[in-house]
C-alpha cells in the first residue's frame, strides 16, 4: 500500500486470511484493547481504502471486517474460501494414530487458546459427556499460550486420565484419522483449515455456529451454540448414543467435502487477472485530457 501511494500504477490485491483484531480482543488485557487493537484497526482501514481488490475467505469475515472499517466499496471485494489442499490429501494417506482402541475419541486440533478457541467450553463439556459416555476420551492436538490454564482445568474437573494433550504435531491429520468426532468450539473463525482437513477424512465434525464455520459445515446437525458447554455435550452425546444420527453426520460432511475440492491457486489467479483487466479497461475508457 505504501508503494501504491508513491506510484498509482501499482495494483494492490490483499488476501485477508483471518481476523487478528477479533482474535486479540477475546480475553485480552487493557494494553491490547486500548493501544494494540486501535493501531491494527487504523492499519486495516488504510489498507482497505488503498487496495484495488480485497479477497476474503468467508462471507462472515468480509462483512465483519468491512463493517468495522466503515468500508462501503463492496465491489472491490471477492470471496474465495480455503480449499482442501494437496498437502492435506497427501498427509491423510499416512497411517492413523489412534490413542485408544476401546474408547470413543473426541478430538480437537489447533492452537491452545482457552477463550478464543473455546477450549474451556470443550473441556467442561467433556466433563458432562464422560458421565453419560463413560468409555470416551478427549484428545487435544496442538500447543499454545494457555496450555497451563487448560491443564489446570482438567485437574480441577478430575479428568486427568481421560484428556490427552499431544502437544504440537507436524502431521495432526494422522491423529484426526483416529477421532470418532472432531469438535471445533472456536469463538471466532474465518475459514478453518482444520475443518477442511477433517472433511477430507470423512469423519463427523461438530462446530460452533459462529464466524465462517457455519459457511463450511452449513447443516444445523453439525453446529452448536458458541460458548455453551452444555450445547457441545448434548450434540456429542446425541451422536454417540444414536447410530443413525452419527451416520447422518458422516453423510452431511461428505456432501460438504465436495464443495471444497477445487484448485485454489487457479481461482486466485483468475481473480488477479480480473483485477488487472478491469484496471486496464478503466484506463482505456478514461477520457484523454485535451491539449492546449
């Protein structure tokens, strides 16, 4: 954008892959809310106003970002969801890692943020699930700044033998293949790559009805109310106690998988070419100044 200010011929195409501002405001301290966040908002507003095209990964991400920045030129925006990447497909061919053969495994993959990723609600939900489905366990794959806090909650709820933290794994998909259900309880998501990786595996997925997650999963059978431990527990227990509902969730996830099997690189290239052609057309159509 700075280069564009210096030279108007430069075309700026911005791909906004997430929402760092929304993420940093969840459970943040005074300094983050009063200093860091306003600076990010100012930068965001400047970038949007000087861009020729802004690409978003979900309709939710587009609407919240534009509303926050007071940006009204929606014709400058494009929507391009994430896809099921080739890397995810290759990694899914590796052997699965199942941490228990005789228990139903509820899994989570992602960064360990207690509030933003909704992990406090997931662990609290598992406390309820365990009482109704005794042969169940929770596997949390990933690392992050709130791991100590989450371990403390597990001890407080007396779940130490039933909740496993694997830490960071270079191929979390191998663990996902061993899940009986994947749960994404995030309080904000643009277009989660974890959801797409799970769709590729054909395992049932449950996600919070917030952010871009409903755009990926679509069906109410796969969604639960965000920040609600009881809602998570109810959905998981229902799947495990009802084979028909479980199979329906698997089938719905297969339907959604087909929507994300496209070539992301080709789609991005198409958008770039469109922007360049539109700009060139405007130059061609603009009147030539009369000479004196």
